[in-house]
């Protein structure tokens, strides 16, 4: 029975090279992926890279002051956070401050400017029918281009009107149609009243409302930023209004009817690429049950009209962000907006549709540019502290473990290489950004990693003190050291996971880094430290117990004679053949 055990032990000890090759291949693959992706450094958070801090103040509509409450503020925070993260901006922070303020921190980087623009666009989202539309600077009325798909609508684009109709004739026709539409919309209707309160329409309040709105529309110049800022402000959901919108950097003015569909009735909007046809990038919308009924009714009505009254305007913060036209009634609660979209245009519109409907209106109080100077100084101080701590660990290892410290130092280098490459790749993949707390988590991980080495080394030295040579000592010490290391790392990982779940903001960076480095510690100890020590035990310097190896039996207090294994010597019995 003794021979098979020895064979299995020898076989287990003879393959440490496989584990070392595996972890070295992993490091090479991660490094290659890092350089191939072009992200050779970890993405930095706002405290290290700088960025923009925006302060938004909740503004209640007249008579609705009670709407500013904790529930609505928390809902607004969630929507803003999804809106910013939907653009791929990492390490963004959205949190309440006091009862009425929300602070949004956007780090410098890709899409951060667009994220700031969308965060500042905090009013509610509506779908309104287009009654009249005219390009700015006296240009001809734009008409939709392209043909709409059978399942949805197409994005309207500004272009010259048909040569068969002069601009003046087109404007006259649109003006007459808009007047008729305003008269039709002037009939009081519960569906057009804001929030279902039965508020009267403009014509029931004053017979001159329609003509006044037409005059306001005629006088509106959307090329003037001051006029754009006040166009349509304060309009109720059940009232017609005027608004401005931009297509291909050309401003247009719109005369819009009452709200037909509320933005809160959109369940989901997503930018997709049409691989089956020639539509290219498009935006898929899904409405809830109430929104599906309203959308089907309004598209059926718009499909019977001519341009531009067959269009519905998507109005966000009193500005028209898109005005697709309708070819037929769209039922089923699903629709597509397609046209000459770029990927960025489609994603921007889908984010507005998905996250544009807020329970409150907000006013931008301040915008502050955050520099990386303060964070850089703190990072420098943190790195100095980490270097001092690492130097003390190295000195301790050299003095106490001597040659054995080589294994610990190489393991620390492997762990650092894995941590750096993985952090660099996590930036573009999941939006991970390295902030000051995350750096602190990485520094704390040095102690956790060194602790694992020390546990294993001491187990090996204990075996040598019992009289065993290095090679069997390495194998016998491993099972007990492995259990201790796994329990210790499990406790650290559990603490990091709980901290990540129950906290928000930058503290999550600390928890994430601590959890990541704890997992890497297990990988390094199993695939590098133990196999490397197994190989070194076969050398004369370590296996022979050199006085500078850190495994000298005399220095460790072992009592000779040394035992090479634990098998007791069996009594020899002479028998006659």
C-alpha cells in the first residue's frame, strides 16, 4: 500500500509547472488585451481626473408644492443616474442634498459633455401633435424625408419644400390648417385636461386664445436664444403651445397641440441597428397599457393628416427633440422611430425617452468645474503611504524569511500585474473608475496578500521543526495552510461584498477593489506561490536548508536526525524460504 501513495505524491509534486504556465499565460493574455483595446491605464474617477459638478434645485408648479417630497426626490435621483450611466459615463454620482437640491458629479471623459446636457434637461417628457412647423430665418417649411417603415414612423428631417409649392403657399396652407386644428383642440376635453383635473381649454377661457397663440407663433424667432429660453414655458398639458427644435443644426419653430401621450407612459426605449433592412440605427419604443391605447388613437388621427400635421413632437424641457411623421395607426404598444440616425443620435434619443420623465421640474443653480489638483495631491500622499507600507513588508520578509522572501516578492508582483491589467480592462467594459477609496482598497490588499504567504510559510517551517525535509514539508503544510487562507479570504470578501451592497458612491470603489484583490489573492496563492515553492524545494539552496534560505533546520530549532517522511520503520522478520 505504501508504494501507490508515494507514486501519487510524486505525481502531484511533479506538475507545478502547469500551474505556473497557466497564470503566466493569463497575465500575457490580459496584458495583450489591454494594449489591443488602447486602454493601458485604469480610468480615473472625478476626484483624480476632474470633471463637472452640477447643482439642481427642485421647482414645484403652482399649487403643487407638496410634490417636492422625499419619494419624488429619490425617484428623480434614480432616473438621472440611469440617464447619465446610459451614456457610458463611469463613476458618476447623483445624490440629494437637503430637501430640494440634487448634486450631480460627472467625471471628465467620453460623453461627459453630453451627460451634462441631458442632466440639465430635467423637465417632463410629452408627445404633442404638430399643428404647424416652419424653419428659422425665413426658410421654407421643412418636410419629412425618407419613407416610414410599416411598423413605425420615420424621423423628420429639415429639407427644401417641393418645387410645386412655393414657401408662401405652403405657409398659408399650414396656417389655415393650424387654425382649424386649434379650433378643434379648443373644445374642452377631460383627456386634454392636465392630470385629468378637467381644466378648461384655452378657448373656454378666452375666445381670442387661438389667435393669440398664432400671433405668438408668427413672432417667434428660434434663432434667438432669449426667445428659445421662454418659448412654451408654463404651458399646461391640456393647452396648445409653441416650441423650438433643432434638426441638423437648423432651428425650427413649432405650433403644437395639447399633450396626447405622457412620457411616463413609456416602458422602455432602446437604440437598435436594423440588420434586416436599410433603416440603419433606429429607436424602439414600448408603451404601457394606457400609453399604448393613447398612442394608437393619436397615430390613427395623425395618419389622416398631411405634412406637417401628420407628425407628433417629442417635447422634452419645452424643446422639440424629435418630430417623426406617421403613415398609419400604430397599435400593440410598440413603435420604431427610424431615419438618418447616427448611433449617437439614436442612443441620445432613446435615453431621453427612457429616462426623460421626471416627477419634478428642476432648475440648474450652479455648474462647477472640479480640478484634479486636490485629488492628485491626495493620491500622491496615498501612494507614498502605500510605498512606505510595502517597503516595511519587504524589509520584514527579507529579515525574517531571508531567501524565502523571494517567493513572497514574486507573488506580490504577479498580484500587482493582475490587478493593474484587470482594472484597466474594467474601465471600458463595465465603467469602473479608479478613485481615492479604490486606491486605499488596493493598499489594504497588500497586507491581505502578505498574510496569506506568511500563513503558508509558517506551516512549512513548522513541518521542518518537526524534523521533515523541505519537499515533504511543502506538501504536508499545504492542506492546513490552504484551509486557513480560504477562510481568511472568504471573511474579507464577504465584508467587501456587504460594504458594496449597503453603501453608495465612492465607498463602493473601496469595497469593489478590496473584493477584487481578495479573489486575486486566492488565485495567486494557488497557481503561483505554492507551485513556485514546490519547484524551489527541489533546488540545493532551499532543499538543502542553506542558512540564508530561511529554511535552515538548525536555525528553526529542528532536532536531528531529519525524517524524510512520516512512515514508521517496520520491524524486519526473517523467514525461511
